[in-house]
C-alpha cells in the first residue's frame, strides 16, 4: 500500500498542473458546445461550424456544405432517375462531351437543382425542366471557420496554441492520468477489502477530512468516465503528435518552412491533388440504383437533401446527405451499395497516423457525442471531476507537506 501511495503521489506532482489545465479548457469547450447546440445556433454560426468541421472528411472528400444543414429536402416521392436523366441531357447540350467530375441533385432555395462538376467549377440546371441556372469556372472550397471561440479553447486544450512541441505534453499527461486512475482504484480496492474484513462493506465512507472524502467518492463515481476520456484523449494526443511530425516532414520535403503555397494548408487538409475520375454517362443509372439500395437499407425514412455520384480514388461512389434530426453524410460504393468509411484501401494517404476515420471516431468518443447529448453530459461530468480531483490532490498534498515541514522534513517528494 505504501508503495502504491508513493507512485500515486509522484505522478500527481508531475502532472497535476497540466491535468487541471486540461480539465478547465476541455470543460470550456464542452460548455461552448452546449450553449451553441441548446440555443439552436444557425448553421453559419462559427462555433457550430467548428463543432461540425472535419467529420465528413477532408475538403476534396466531403460533399455536405454549411448551407445543406438548413436546406430543404428534395421533394418526397421525387423520381431521382428521371431527374438525373434530365440534368445529364441538359449538361450534354450545354457542355458537349466534356468530362464530368460528378453529377448531383440538391435543393437551392425551393428548387430541385442538378449540378455537374466541370473542371474546377460547375454548371447548374433545374432538375425538373432542365433549364440552365448557373455556370462557374472555379468553386470556392469552404475552409475552417473564422471567429470561433470554441476553436480558441480547443487549441488551448490541445496545446497547439504553444506550438507543435507542446503536443508531447498531452501524450505525457495522458499516460500520467492513466497511471493515476490505475493506482487510485488499486488503493481504493485495498482500503475497501481491509474495511470488509472488519464487516464494513459500504462502498462510500467518511474519514480523512472533507477534501479526501470527496476525492475518494468522486474518483469512484467518475472512474469509468475518466477512463473513456483519458484513453480517447491519449489516442488523440498521439494522433495529433503524429500529424505534426508528418506535416513537418512534408514541409521539409517540399522546401516549405510553414503552411503556404505548395505545402500543407493546415492539419485538416490533404495534399492538394484531385482524386476524382471522369464519370461515364452510361454508368450513372447503375451507380444511382446501387446508392439508393444502400440508402433504403440504412436510412429508409430519412429525407434526402443531396445525392452525388462521383469517382473518388478510383472508387465509384454515391454520396447522400440526409435530413431530419439525424442528418448525416453517407457514402456508398456505387457498384455494390456497400457503406464506405473515410478510410478505405486505396484512398489517398492522409497525415493522421491511423487514418482520417479513426481520428474522427476518437474525437466523437472523447467529446461524448458518439452517443448523442447524454454522452456530452457524461463528458462534462468527467471534466468537472478532473478539475475537482486535481484541486483536491493539490490541497491534500499541501496539507501533508505542511505537516511534514513542521517536523523539519521539507522535501517535496517522500516515500
């Protein structure tokens, strides 16, 4: 027991300041998210855009745009094959045999619109009448949101505010927190077994002062939540560190010393390449059929806001943006109708060590929304628990040190 207490105390001294910092900044991020979500902020709100960024994949993969969240769904009962045929007929009359990067249906205002990718731009047509609506030479790609308070605290939480080298701290602290959880529960188990021998079987007991009692109780209640937050945080810390290392290697190889032309534009972008392939007109009906088959299987009752057919990294894909309370971007193999993720064999390499999808799953686990709002409340409880456990750990250590100092033993570390 004495050895366990010593290890627990040493780890506390090493990381408690960082743990308190991570608890405070992480809790602030979650509180900002609550304010944004419960106030029903518009889709264009910077903090809501920050919550949603990157979950649909990198810039050249994602299809859902900010405006799609508030857009109307395509009319119920729409004849999608006929609408695609109408759009393709208009596109061929207008653009001739020019290769198409994609063809899609979406709502613009109250009008069902067909859009085809032409070079770096697009052409739009009324999906019912086939009338030309718009033609552009180059599309504007949505970037990371500006003016987001959430992203300020997120950068503080990840410590990227202080430079990429600070990412090592998060890895170190994650390992330390795991050590505190293990040793803390071990100490608790030994104490409980000792009390059980004395016929004291209650899981919660008093003794040792208010700070120590609450520290013990909160540790037990929040242990499972802290394990989830710690392990997912450790995963993200390793991923972020790997991202920074890979970015530095790419910059060095390209002769750049920081983000700029010809090099990476930031951590949420892939290499500046076009991974599309031209669509063949004859493939479109089959691709649409496979996509709709997958959609009816996975989300049969969800309204449809966008359907895009494309080739990405040599995969024929159908991308669907659904509406309703569970709006999501679904990507299907347009040959088989099988659901695809954001990391697949043959996809272009990204700078995250374990791929794009694994990083997004880890983020969703870490902030709790993988199980919706209840998960976010659990995450908030974990953050508040970490704050209290850090503060109480500091107080208890200070109390013990003062008692030892009064007897002439002033060393900061002891057995």
